[in-house]
C-alpha cells in the first residue's frame, strides 16, 4: 500500500487574533499527522498553536514564510515535534522536517536550505553575540546588513556558509546522512566563531 504522507492532506487552521502580539499564530482545529519514509508517524493534536518560530524570522525572506509554499504542512508538524525530547528530539524533528518538505513538493535543494534554517533555529535559545564580537564578521569578508541585530547577522552568516557548502556537496552527490552531519557541524562552528554557545547547550546536547 502506498505511503500517504499527510493525514488529512490539508490541515485545518484558524488564525489567532491576540492583543499586543503580531497576528502570526494559528491554532490547529483537527488532528494532523505526517508519515515519514520509514513509516514513522509524527502526529499533532488538535488545539496545538503554530507560530513558525522553529526557523529564525530573519531567514524567512530567504527560504520563505512557514505559512506559505510547499513546506507549510511540514512546518506544522515540525513546530510541535521540535519542542519534544530535548536536543536529540529536536535533531530528529529537524531531519524529519526535510523529508516532509520533500513530500510537500519542495525541490531537494530547497529542502536542504530549509534544513539549514531549522538547524540554525535549534541553536538560537543557546546562542548570543555582542556588538564587540560582531567585529569577527570582517575576518570572513561578510558585509553586515544595516538594521539587523548581531544575533541576526550571525544567523545569516551561518546560513550563507552552510548553503555554499551544501551546493558543493550536492554537486558531488554526498549521501543525505553525510550532508546532514556536515550542515550540523558547519552551523555549530559558524555560530561558535561569532558568538557564545551557553553551557545550557552543552548540557542539553550531551
């Protein structure tokens, strides 16, 4: 029997209008699930609130908003599962997300860029960068963008470095597992160069 990735095919969502908050959260009005290529079910219960926060907002202009396009269904499942089971649970959810993006209609290259986005998002709660540390960018010939915070600059730098490496590895036909591992390490090293990964990250990732 062929695998049906999303059940139902289209999620039922309701925009939330909230006082003193931007209207960018949605409530799931019926259960929704994704079946990955290994036939594992990733279910999300009715009433879960989706906010798209698992990809840093600064990257939305590059990879697209989680509420539109071919990865909107994947983003619903990912938003829920990246909150489960700590760091290893987040890693599993991020890798599931790439498969869900492919099943949603994303091209392989776009799915990898989205994977880079969620991996950067995974480090966000554990990462800070000061204005003094942002001077590190000049060593990598990175042109800063006016109006962005030092943390957003660091996220963009990590994305650019990982995206360049991904394009090279895709042309060399690297395996999916190898490329995912390479992206993970590239993001970690880039953020470590331009900021501080807190001790909470070391504890959660061990």
